[in-house]
C-alpha cells in the first residue's frame, strides 16, 4: 500500500505541472474565444452602422459585414489553437490542405463566392432595385457572400445563388430614372383610326407623362379581328405601373364613349347539310 502511495505521489509530481500548465492554457483559450467572438460581433455591428451613416449601399454594407465576420472568426480560431500548443504553421498547412479538398468538393459554393465579389465590383444592381434574373423577378433585399435575396411582388423571399446570378442575364428595371409605358389595344376595322389616335393622345395629357419624348400612337399590326394600336408614353420609373394600369382602363372607357368598338375574337361556323 505504501508503494502505491509513493507511486501516486511520484505520478502526481510528474503530471501535476503539466495538468496545471495545460489547464491554464485551456482556460485562457476558452476565455479568449468567448471574448473574441463577442468582440467580433460588436465590431461587425459597428462597421455596419458606420457604413450606414456614410450612406453606403445596403447590399454592399451587408456583404462587407459578413465577409469581415468570417475572416476574423477564422483568425480567432487559429489564434486560440496556437494558445493551447497547436503549431500554427502545421495548423495552417492542415487548413490549406483541408481547404483544397473542401474547395474541390464545394466548387459551387466557391463559384457563388466569386459571383458575389463580381456583383459587388461591377454593381449590376443595388439593394432596392427591381430586377429579373434566373426566371425570378423581385426587389433586391440583400447581397450576401454566397447568395442574393429577392422579395417578389407578393412578398415571397427568393434566394438566388450569386454564381448563377453573375453569369446569367440580369434585367434591372430600376437603374434608369424613366421608362416607356406601352398601352396596347385593338379597335374594329370599321372604326376611324385617326379618331382613336386622338382619344388615346387625350388620355396621355397627364402630369405624370413626360413631354419629351412626346406621347405617340402607332398602328402596330393588323390582327384577325382588330387593328392593333399602341399608345407609348415616357414616365418616371416609379410611375410605370400606376400609369400602365390607369391608362389601360381609361382607354377602354374613352374609346367606348367615342363610339369606337373594341372587338373580341370571333369565329363563324357554317354547318353543311349532308346529302
């Protein structure tokens, strides 16, 4: 029994300094990790407020914030690992090897990251712009590192990968300050085209319509049952849909009041008697 006690004493004398040393390092590393994680969160929030105060685009602000957060957290983890005795050189080499393997496995994610960088560099759209891309149209809510968030007209949230977004066609409806609204309508073949043009141009006498270029009415085609007319007016981008909806309704009312018919497709069927 005395030998066992002596052995325990000797073992404790050998291991106690090591345990105390590593327990101290581990405790310090955990404290550093918690405090560092908290500070990174505060720093990221401060950067966001600073960019907002300087009126930086909201999409760019969110992109920078998420990128800074990820980079600082990775550096924090490397620092904590070095505090508990892990060789940083070998650790970084291991991260590099793992990064290569992960990169090969996650080529799509890397393409999305590269797409996010391209979007922020060339700025085909900004937060708040209404765009159409990848078969989806909506208002740009935010641009993250790997994806862009759109909100549709019926308030659905659509997540579009940045890789596909940067490599595909993008239609930005908000970039230009004004747009042309086309109100297309058909009239009877027997109707007076000049009178129909006058009625449509009277509708265009609206304060929202720009005088330059001036409103015009064209005959765009001769359909099976109607002469197709198009009233084209230039308006501010924000007035595009209100003007389009209002003028379409007014065109129907005013043309009817003027005695100009708006036909609908008809088909005449002749029944032949069998002998």
